[in-house]
C-alpha cells in the first residue's frame, strides 16, 4: 500500500512539473495597450483532452488587430457610477462607444459595470452595475483550480427609447421594457503546456469556462398595482436571446497582459472551434485596426489569391448581404449573413480573374454600410 501511494505521489509530481502559476502580475494596469486579433473562421486548430505538458499549435490563425488603452477609472465619463473601480476600458472613440469599468486587487480582475450599447443589441444605451462584480481572472491560478460564479443583470428602459422595428414586433404596447440576464458559470483549469500563435510561443495554463446563460426581454403592462412584467422574448426572434450554453477555452500566460487565446467552441461533444480571439504580435498577415465603435468591414489577405476572409465589425444585429463587383460594376459574389456585432466569414474566390474588385455590405433596407477595394492576384 505504501509503495502504491508513493508511486501515485511521484506520478502526480511529474504531472505538475513545468506548469506555471499565473498571478496578479499579469493583470492589465493603467497605461497598458492591449492588442488582440479575432479569427472568426479558424482552421487547423483543435481542442485537446484535459491534461498537462501539452503542445498546442494555433499558428494558422489570421485576424484583424484591435487595440484598447487601459485607463484610470477616474478618466471615465461615468466613473461616479462605479466608485470602487480603478480602471476602465473604452469601447470606441465617440459617443456611440461604451465603457467597461474594472476593479482589481491581489486576488481578482473583476468587471464592476458597463455603460454603453445594451448587451442584447436592442439599440439603446444602458448603465449596468455588476453586483457582485464578475470575476474574469483570478490570482493565483494553478492547474486543477475549480471556481463557480453566478451573476444577474436587470436593466429597465422606457419603450420610446427602443427602435421602431423592435416595438413593432411586440403583441402589446408596454410602458417600459427590461432586459434580464442570468448566468451560472464554472471555470476549470484543466490543462497546461505551450501554445504557439502567430508571432510567438508561450507557456500557458488552459481554463475551460462553461456558462449557462438566459437572456430575456420583458414588457411591463397594466396599470398601477395591476401592472406586471410579461416575457416577450419569443416575439423578438433574435438568436442572442433565450437560453444558451457558452463554452470557451482560455489560455493564460503568467507575464502577458492579454489572454494568449480565447477559443469559443460549438456546444456539442465535438467542441469545434468557431472563433478565436488571441494576443496580437503585429504579425505582417494581420490588418491593423483601431476600433472606433462604428460599423466596418475588412477583407484579408488583400491582395488575395484563392480565398479571402471578410471581417464584419460593430454591426447592428440583422440580416445583411455581402457583395463583390468587378471593375465594370457586375456583381460576381452575393452572400447573405446574419450578423450580430463582429463576425468573420471565409469566401472562395477561385473563379474570379485577377484584377481590382469592389466589395460592400448592405442591410435589409438596402442601405450600403461600407464599400472597399479588393485586389485578386494569381501566382
């Protein structure tokens, strides 16, 4: 029996040998510039089983780089709403953007609140304090750590602040509407090893984050003491409302301020990666982009040969048509997409001759949001 226990102890010790410990030294601080890239159509990467001493290769990722400057909370327009926050992250550079307020200490990097466009993308601005704060990163962080988090968000706003296309879909005319989000989250540090992304290789811990979330829209109807809140989520028909399970694998280094990678996977046994946000090392294949909070589109690589990725940024939820035209104005590509915020799609352009093309994005009302140039080359 003693020999068996000794063997287990030795085996366990070898399993832990080489892993890093992530501390608060990796938490962003005021003055840091965080650079990340988004690949919304990742290829050639996979999620491995739990365990230590693993090697992950994500070097095939391609993405558009965004930058955000971490600022002292006191510089935020809405700092007085979050007196305990010491940092804020601006989203966008004008009145259409938002502010995320952060509270940090030796134990945690926490979201204290948010001011800006509502999380359900109903087209209104909200002010949301998180009580208690939502823990995004913990210190120290080690292999085998398990943590559970619950939070709820409740935000009400008058009906006349909503876009007409939202209220027209409701079966009643409410006095006010509220957004209710409830979440239960489990974080498990299930792996460690080395991760390669474009421009670098890092020692990392991997945390699996599973969040069960329900987003509901309720309308207040009735008069005085007879008024009540009625669930109207089903009438809005948006895929970001209702119950959902989100699974993300987060790769963290003990020195870098950005997460090295955050991989969102399908909600099934295969856990196929569908989007990856990763630390940008300013690799030449990336397109530099400073997020202004406005709707935009990017094609990359550009010039392109056989395939091109189109990155949609800050897009109001809805159905859109992406089109490519040749130099004579003839439409040569027409694709329909449901877009909510940011999305990346891949398009095969093997059939296009080399030359200059124009591409644009058009909403359901026929309004063209952006028109840009694409070069197609052939080796």
